[in-house]
């Protein structure tokens, strides 16, 4: 009998782990998750690296920090060295997956500095630097879907860099992200770059949408508002998939696909359930659709493996119901545009805080090692 993660993969969902550390790589745990949990990729962010590098129980970074301290490296240089080493090692672990999936999966993401979230030129420069420095075809460089990030996405794609677009919360911003991807492909095509070598995912955040929306519903306090709790995140994601289907069926997109381009796959991010009253596999089992990625914290991955009930496609039949959810939210006075604006600002701010916290911790580690 197949496991729930095997069933999920068979339904067309790529399972990626939302975590990475040197210990996970060195102990063989990452390889074990590939073999036993159907994991086909990894996503990282500044918070994940901060947790790994500053973990007092993890000594796997100590020798490298000491070497960097002796060489006089700055905190930024040390973080770059440590994170790129981890990502490169993980990319090599996933190389067989990349080859077995015709280069679709086996992907590992690394994010540009959060300090560059509103700096288009700086984002492009760092994306190209990471791409060249790590030099692995299965790499994805993460760029946030801020207003400044959109032209950076187009320029990076146009230069042949594969991109994981992160921090997408609204349908309008998602439409802008797809447009940036297609614009980048058109630029790459004009430059003679092989479009088949460029891959991209668009990371649409889920649970954070419910957290912010439900907080506002609770403040309203009516029965009608209470009935909408825990529904906005799924509705938003399902309508995002509808937008994906419609946009990539257009003549513009199909012309590029016929020239060898890949679909920019929707990726469900923030799939750990934060509300204890909701099922812990909600954002996995209710977002099954062909050709999507679900990047899960390990806790969610294990819950899915243990008791996830996979019933096939749970997205494409729910478009009308999703629209009803948004009509209901508007009726009770929820300004969803404001919800997504707040979430984007908070998302960028949290990553900046994690990044600066990481730099502070690494600075202290370097000074102690000198």
C-alpha cells in the first residue's frame, strides 16, 4: 500500500522541504527524506539559515567560522560562504532527482539579501552573483515579489537565471509575477538563450493569509464572520491556480512554451497550519493539483506522511466556492487588498529582522573565534 506522500506525488504534487542545515546534509537525513518521504526539493530563507547557523547544539559550522575569522572575513562574507556551501551540497544531493525528473525537480533555493527587497538593481546583481558562484543547473534564486522585485525577476530570467519568486499574497501581484516571467523569457529568447534551461516557481503563501484574515474576522465577531474562519488561504490559492491555468493558456505564453519554455509552477508556501483548530495537513490535502509544488516544514511533512488523506485534485473544482468565500469576506467588511499589503510588508520585515539577527550572531561568532 502506498504512503500518503507517494499518493501526493502521484497526484502531480512535488514535495519540497522548507528547511536546510549542514547537519541535515551531513547525517544523510536529507537523502533519507528523498528516499522515504518523496521529497524532491528544498527551499530556504534567512530565518531557516539563522536557525541553523545559530543553533547552539549544531557544531557543524564551527570550523568554517573559525577559518573565516582567521581570514578576516566580515559577517556578510561569512554568511555568504556558509549558506552557499550548504546550498551547493544540497544541490549535489538532489542532482539525481533533477536528472530523473527531466530537470523539473531536484531544486534547491537560496534567497537574495532581504535588504535588497526594494532595490531592483541590487537584487539583479546579487541574483547573477549567486547563480555564477554556486554554478549548479538545479539552483533557484529566490527573489521577493515586491514592486521593485518584479523588474528584477524579469531581468534575472532574461539573463538565464532560474528564479523562485517568493512572498506572493495577492492575485494581482501573482498576475504581475507571471507577466515578469514571460517578459524575461521573451528577453532570453531574443538573446538566443535556450529557454528549456530556465525554470521558475511562484511561491504563493497560504497559512499567513488565514492568520491575518481570521484575526480580522474575530474582531468583527459576528456568526457570519466566524463561519469564514480558515477559508481565505485555500480560496486565495485555488484562484491563483485558476489564474495560472488561464494565463499559461494564452497565445503569448504558448508561443514561448512551443519555443521550449517551461511553465512557471505555482508553489504553495507557508503550509504549516498555525491554528490548532484546523487539521494539521489542511494546506497539503486541500491544495492538490497537477504540476504544483508544496514546500512543507518537516512537522507538516511528517503529519502528511503519517495521516494525510489524499483524494486527488482538490483545487480545480473549487473555483466557484473560492469566489463565494471572497464575496462573504467583502460582505462582513474585510478589505482583502489591505490584508495582502500588510502581509507583504510583514513578510519582508520578518526576513530583514532574521537576516540582521543572523549577521549579529555571526559577528559575535567571528569575534569569539579570532
